[in-house]
C-alpha cells in the first residue's frame, strides 16, 4: 500500500470499512480524466479505490486548477470534511488512469458509523487521522522548502513520478514545473 496520504490509518483496522464500501457501495469503472465529483457539488459521494488512482483538484478564483491530493488504490477518496458538514465539495475528483471505485453516500456512511460503538470509534479515529494529516500538510507548506517537500513526497510515494506529469507534482507541492526540474537536477548532483 502506498503512503502518499501519510496519516496513520494503517494503524487502524479498516477491513470492516473496506468491506462495507465493497458490499454496499456503487461499483464504478471510471475512465482516465473522468470526474466522479466536481467542485461545488452538494451531494457528493466518498469512495474506496480498488484499482487505479484519483487526483484531487481545486479550481481557484481565476479558474486555474491545482492538484491538492491523490488517492491511490486501497485508499479512500473524497471530500470527507465537506461530506461531514453537509457542504458542497471543495474539490473535484478525477481519475488519473482507468480506475475502479466503490462509492457510498453520506447517509450510507453515517448509517455505518451508527451501527455500533466500535464503528463510531472508528469514524472518530478516521476523522482524527485526517485532521492530523491536514495539519501536517499545512505546517509543512509554511516550514519546509520546496526541495524538502519534494523529497518528502518522493519518500512517501516513490512511484508517483512515473504515474503523473511533472506539472502535477509541481502543483501538489506548490511550485512551478521549472522548480521541480531544478530540484531533481540538484538532487542528482548530490
């Protein structure tokens, strides 16, 4: 399993949650560049990626798209914060390659959390870990240099550079493609 989303869900037993998505979710085969959620949609699902990968995109006020995350296979994909708060999605989810995903609605996921105290605890733990990941990414954006952010990303997900274009990696770490090229050259010289 990749470690691009470096929260500690690997410490949690997610097998029951994965099974729920596979058994109760709507299985969709999504073609490369197809969207399953668009920024601004109010009723958006959350999914478990069985095969492939999804990019999380956010369009700014000038219309420019930014890559703000990835969900590779065996991970969950969606705007969980917006889902919890009943708000429109702040991101779009687009398939990086042909992918298979199991989608569930907010109501279905809420019913799963309410089935037992153990499910409620799991839901709380998942939310806490997603918060920890978000907080780390926020502080890293302030405190790490672009080179440090690039090295950290490649450490966590070394095959990403073979799966997505350089411009997407640049967008994800908040720099230009030229900066990523300079970083790569500098790292090769070291």
